[in-house]
């Protein structure tokens, strides 16, 4: 078996001390530029690779961040993960993505993995605020940041949009475009983080504008494309007139558009639809979806900056409410 080159081999061939090689590898001072170039050339020639795992364990840091999130069944998570990975990479951190399942049933299993691998921090994305799960997550004494969720009663910093205000704005946008009979395709009605606030924002916008809230025009199935199809089909069975739909996420909206197309209904001529999130699906569907944009990529970026602050500093890290905006495309008609 061929032995791997060691730091001693590098030092011997470079005619410098092991300590000098170590300083060069760790970007410390105490050597000339000429010496650095010579050592780096030897490293390339003999194929030396330092053992970062052993090094990190000695330093009590693995430069690894774990990301706990539900099953990735919507486009929502793709942009967030892109933001997380880009900023983590720039700052020298690796990211381990852990699929905790739809209801977080594998959370405990992955928490054990994170402890064993001595991860420096945990980013929790959209997992339900179930108390037993929260206690497992915050009880491991590893810095934690939340994305698109919050844990009431626990001092865990989060980064999210105000879902109540955002859904209010999306509904009011339809109203300002002349729509008075508006339906809603919601996510999960029992969801405290996204389901209930978005429903409440929708209802409040109708009431503030003196419009009737029709319960039979509100359908809750879930946040996926397939559940959007189911909700739209159930809505159309009501046979009650409406001119616009507020969908609680883009995947629901795209599902609704596909049903409308199959039924011979034109969007936006027959039905206007506004989504929520501004994922790639909103741009890719036809017609292109008008939607309430969450800054998903930026939320991912911000979460990594916050977790690194928690890892490297004793200073308090505060929660952040991110801005939202309406992106106008082709699915809302002014009447």
C-alpha cells in the first residue's frame, strides 16, 4: 500500500520546518513569499492533502452547517438552498442537507447525526413548530437559526416574511384590479406558520374593503402542485361565480392554472390568479404567474450570515423580517 504524503514530507522536501508548512497552510504569518511559493509547489508535486477532519476536531470546529427541512416537494426550497450554499461556500463552510420528512418525523435522527459530526450550526427551514421537535432542536446546544418559521416561547432567531401582511397585500392587489368575488386556495389550514396567517390576511383584506367572505370559496388541501389541482377541482364544483383566486403558494397556483386550462377556462380572461413566493415555477408556467415575491434566495443568504455570527460571536443575533413585493406578470386582469 502506498503511504500518503505527510506534512513532514512537505517540510523535508521544501527544506523548511513542519511549523513553517503549518503556518503557510493556515494563512498565518512568519515566512517569505518565496518560501510560500516553494512549499505550495512541493505540495502540488507530491500530492499532499491535509486531514481537514482531524484539523477541525482539534480546533473544535468542523466548518459544517446542517440544514433541516421538510421533504423538498415544492420549488420553494430550491431558491433558499441556493442562497444558503452560496454564502456558506464563500465563508468556508460545508452544508449538509437533512430531509426531516413532511412532519419532521426524522428530526431526532438527524439531530443525533449533527451532534456526532460536530456541526457548528443548524438552519431549520419550515419545519412545523411542534413542541417536542422544538425541544429536540434547541436542546442540543448548537447555534440554531430558523427560516420561514418561528418558535413562540423560545428565543431562537428567525428570518421570514410577515405572512399576514403579505397575503393581505396579494388579496388587496386583486381588489385594486377590480375583483370583488375572490376565492382562496390555501395550504394546510392547521399550519400555524403559513396556513393560518395567510388565511387571516386574505379574510382581513376582504373585510377591510367591504367584501363578503364566502367560506365555500376557500379551499385548503396543501402546498404542492397536486394539492393545488385538487383544491381547484373542488372549488369549481361549487359552481359559484368568482373572478379571481389568491393561491397560498406558486405550486398551488400552477396546479390551478392547469385545471383551468383543461376545463377550457382562460387565465386571466376568465379567471385571474395571483400566487405567493415567486419561485421558478411562476416564471416557467403559461401564462407567467403574477405573484407575491418572497426574497427566498436572500433569506437563505441571510440565514447563513446569522448562523456564522452565532457560531463566531457571543453577541445577540436578532430576528429579521424580510421585505416582500408583488411581481406583475400575465395572470391578473383588470376589470
